[in-house]
C-alpha cells in the first residue's frame, strides 16, 4: 500500500461507524497526512473483496523502540465483522513480522473491544497490561517462526 491508495482507505472508513473508528484510531476522521505518517513507520496493506471494494486495513511495524517488537493495527469494515477477515489479516501480519525478525506482536486497544481481544488470543500466547480503559496485548510469535526443517535450500551450482 502507498499514499496513492488514500481513496481506498477513505472508502473503508466510510464503511466504519464513528464508534469503531474512534476505538481503532482514537478519532473519527483521518486525513491523507495520517496515512503518510503511518506508511513511513509501518507496512500496510488493504484487503479487497471480489469487486475491489476495501474490506480491511492492516498495518504492522515498530512503534516502541523495543527490538523484535512490532505493533498491529487493524480495521475491518463494520458490515464484514465476524467473518474471519480480521483474523486472517492479523495472522498474515504475524507471519510477516516473524519473518522480519520480530518475536512479539503488540496491539493497544480499548478494554471494551472484546472482538479484538479475542482475535489476539487466537494468534498465540498473550500477556495483557491494563492502562485505565486501554489494554496493551503482547502476542508471542513463536508459532509463526519458519520451521528450519522445511526451509528450502538452494542446490549448489
């Protein structure tokens, strides 16, 4: 995803309630500058349906300065909740993060966001730290580490 994909992001956000935008972003309106900042710090991609309509946005990248720790950002269109889209995209983000050397995936969400908390539990062993109405969830990425026994080797020339 690049800054040129702003129209897709705006279209996705138009399909999200103010409540869910507030829960995910801390506000109800994002601007292209917000996307540019996000893209400068993370890897982002957008999930599209068969009609090229945006269903979800996922971002993964370092937020803290802790080596091997990356943050997950996820937004799914309201009308596509509970269909496994967020889980599939979060698992792909975990695989990409682990391949890039991360050992822990974090997410900072509102403590009332039960759907996100359940999704994070499905990714792997978690540790939660509460901060008022917010919770940071840390997911160990051990299950996403490449299996050294199945790694492909290049034949000598």
